[in-house]
C-alpha cells in the first residue's frame, strides 16, 4: 500500500493549474500546487484582459462550476465591455481589461486562503512511475513527492525557447526558467509530443505615446460581470483603451526585414496560431492591406505600461522600434520590453479521455496549453474539468464528469481536442459551437450550477443566489405569459417605438415579442410589472436579459434543444475502447485508422471524427445492434455497447 502524501498534485500555477487546484481542494481532496515562481501565479502572460468572443462564455461557465477566474477578474477589472451587442444574444460575449499585478495578487490570496491546499515553489523534473502507475513527481528541491493523481498544467514551459530576432533564450516566459525532463520522459513512455509557437507584443511606455492621434474606446457604463456572485462594480479606476492603425511605411520596414523574422527564416519550425498572427505574418498573408488596427491596452489601474494588441512580433528589437515609430501616435515611442515569440512542447490531446485523463496512465491528467490550446480562458475551462475528474477518480469508481456539446463551450472545447486533435494552437470561437443559442453567456449558471451543487463546489452564497434567480425567473416568465395588457397601457410606448398600436387587449408576451420593444421599457411602463420586479428575491440586469432572450428567441432555442436531443441519442451508445475497428471491412480504410487512433467512447464522439462519414456511423450502429442482441441472448439482457 502506497503512503501518498497528497491526493492530487497540480504541476504549474497558470490559469489551468489554479482552477484545478482550487476545485480539487474544494471537493475535499488534499492538494499540492507546484510552481516555478510564487510571484507569478496566474500570470496574464500576454494581454491584460479576460474574456472575449466565446472566451467570455467559458469564464462564466467556469464560474458556474465553482471556479475562481470570474471572481478574480471582476475584482481586478479596470474596464468591462459586452462585445457583439449589435448581433444576436447568442453572440454576446463579456470581456474585461484587468490590472495585471492585482490579478496575480488576488489569485495568490484565493489560493493561500483555500482549505486543503498547499503551495510550493519548485521545478518538476519528471513523474514517479512504479508498477506502471504514476505515483507522484520528482522535483529539484523537495525531491520525490507522492500523490494518487497528478495534473500537468505546465503552459509554455516545457522546453520553452524564446525568440527575439536572432537571439534565442530558454524560458517559459520572459525572465522565467523553462522546464526540462517531463517531455523526454513521457515520450519515452509512448506519449506523442509536438512543438507549438505563440507570441506577444512589445510593452509600451505610456508617456511616450501621443494619445491625441488615437481613438478612445471606453467600457460599458451599465453593470456587467463575469461571476454570478458579483453584484456590484469594484471601486478601481476605470481606464479606456486606444485605437490606431499601422500604415504602408510601417509595412515596408517590416517587409524589408522579413528575412530576419524567425517564423520565415527557418529559425522557428513549430506551428503558430492562425487566428492571432504576428504583425509579420499579417503583412505576408494580407499583402493587399494598407493598414491593420491596433489597440493600446492599459496594464493596470495606475501603471504607465501599455500592451500593444495587434502587433505581436519576434523581429529584432531595432526593427520593431523603427516600424512602430512610423505610426503617428508612436512617433516618440519607448519600450519597456520588446515583443517575442516562444516555442514550447505540447502533447496530442487525442491521447486523453474526455475527462482529460491519460489513456496510457489513468493516474495522470493534462490541462491547458500542454493540450495544444491557447488562451487563459481555454486553460481555465480545462483545469476545472481535470480537477473535478481527478477527485472523482480517487474512490476507484468509473465516474467521469464529461460536459456535452449542448451543455457548454467547455464541452465543445474538450470534445474538439480529444476527438479531432490539433494542428495549430486551438482557440475557441462561437462558430465552433453548433448550439450557440443554448450556450449563451447569460445561461451559464442555469446550465452548470446544478453540477456545482452535485459536487459540493458551490458556496452558500452561490446556492442562495442561484436559487433566488431561478425562482425569480420562473415568476417573471409566468407573469409575462399570463398578464393581460390593455391598449391604453402600452399604445404610447408602441407608437413611440414605431410599432403598430393595439386594437384590443393581448398577453404581455405578445408585446415583448415585438422586435423594437424591450423588457426594460415594459418594466418602466407597466406599474404591475414594476412592482413584481421590485418584489422578486433576485433582481439583477442578467435576470432581465435572460428572461427577455428566453421569450424573444423561444423558437430558436426549442429547435436547438430538439436537435441536441436527437444527436445526444448517439452519445448514449457506448463503444468499447478495446474494439478492433480494423476488423470491420465495411468501414473505409481512413475511418478504420482514425477510429483506431482516437478510440471514441461513444457513437456520438465517433461521428465527429474528421473523415468518419455518416455511412461509417450507420455501419457502426449495425455492429452495436448486432453485438448487443448477441450478448443479450447469451446474458439474458441487452447492452448498448460495442
């Protein structure tokens, strides 16, 4: 019997690691979080912002499960915006500018106050593997530390190599050490690894910027938040961002120096993010464009340091400076530090179960950039799922917590990773989710807080607010469905908004369905509705948004739910992981090969593997039916398993 010092060890204290450690310890596990640098926990390595298109939805989902990213972001935000307001509500996405240093300090406080959680500063050099089981980690300072489960969330640190033009420096981030040994050990044990690249722009000295040559971008004036626990704005000074553009002179300097760009001269051979290209990649890919939009984002509430969004580069420092100085707002620019690219190791995520558990070593989990993703939000989403599943597996049961594609963006993210793999750093977009109307940012708590209740990761405050909101939503929807409105009550409002006046009384729902009429307008117009709102146990702006969208988009929502239910039937058909797909001659050769590589756990997952056709799924369905009947005859019962 092994005497484990911890239930779970989390290696790496980035966004995935912090969420994994917090949720696992909240569930009662004894957890150790290991980090190379205690001062850089949950570092915002690239831009000082959280959320964005589809990413904001993930932050709200992490929060609904009992995570901390949303809480910490709300407490340290210096600007909040709800993006895509001009589009349908399925596209609305929260985003916040954050105070970089305050964000780190708040996360450190969250971790240090967490019960069942220890934090140590050390470098992990490998895993302890005995009797074909992962039993802990080997570290430089603390030596061998034993645990029943290990979660790797090492970000860009595995064999990290930074590129500043021709200058190459080892490191996981600027001025931080790289990590060696883990990749080499895992590859020797049969894991498939690869290299990826990401980059970050220069940091600008604010007093060197001519802000008169920029366009101001302010945050929203109305209250919004990531966390469902946040009920008021923090007291931090809110700061604007600034917009300006590159020009042809800038582009020409970059073109003339393209041979010095590591991504084009062969110095960097790994894969970079297509959807967040460097400035040198932009001028090559979009050669006909005469300018590219740039954003200058404040790094904090009081700092003079700015992040130059849109100008990621690994060109030599002098080239970056010369190009930037052609832009009117930056004609006298000074840099705190230059932009750079970084290469790092990742592991093919198709080697993981949907629980993020390793197929080779069940005691090992992986989350974050080690799985080929990019972004704080994608990392946090994986971290909380890995943490929950690591704890669930401790009692030896076969329970896995797997979110489906119609339940969350986190479910879409992980299903894409383990089913399709990655050929570039994976970034979440709303277009990746087929059930966007269901997966709106305003319904994350409705969809996922029941899981937090199930796993005991919901605080008493969360339980109280969630219960109040659900009761309030039902009461408000019931009122809208049944309350009768007379023409005299609403005709002035209808006419002033270009809507046809009523000739006779109708239900309030019929008024709200009119495109130019909002629920807030009706609350101001109808005293009975206003009184109901004031009497509700929960009244926040997100309740009004959620109810209004539920009414106006009821048809779309119902259609998506019906389609999701139809597809989910395939998810209920289990596939054995030891089945030999090569033996099914009616499958295409490509399908046999891909099915054998991925080893899908359900027929639904099999249907999403690129190259597996609907005909192949029909063939598998016949095999499922045949094998079930055969086993049912022998065992006196029917099993839905291949």
